[in-house]
C-alpha cells in the first residue's frame, strides 16, 4: 500500500466514526427534546391543578389562613 492509500483509509475510517457519532448525538438530542416536552406538559398540568385548587379553596378571611395550632 502506498502512503496515499493509507492516508485515504485513515480518512475514510475517521469519516465513518464521525458519521456514527453524529447519528448518536442526533438520537440523544431527539430523546432529550421528547423528555423536555413531556416535562413541560406535566408542569403545565400541575400548574393548572394548583391554580384550580387555589381558586376553589381560597380563604375568605385572614383568620382562615392561620394554622389551627395558633
């Protein structure tokens, strides 16, 4: 094998590894985005629940806010 053939084989090898790494990174980013979107939906649902609880159970007087042990 000539020197240029060896260099060409090394470049092909590095390119193959780079393409594999890129595919792995793309898959990781996709999964992370799916996870982020699920967390955002969960957070939105929890926020809606808290707001609904706050509206339904809001105290009418300051005395209602004081814990019973006072």
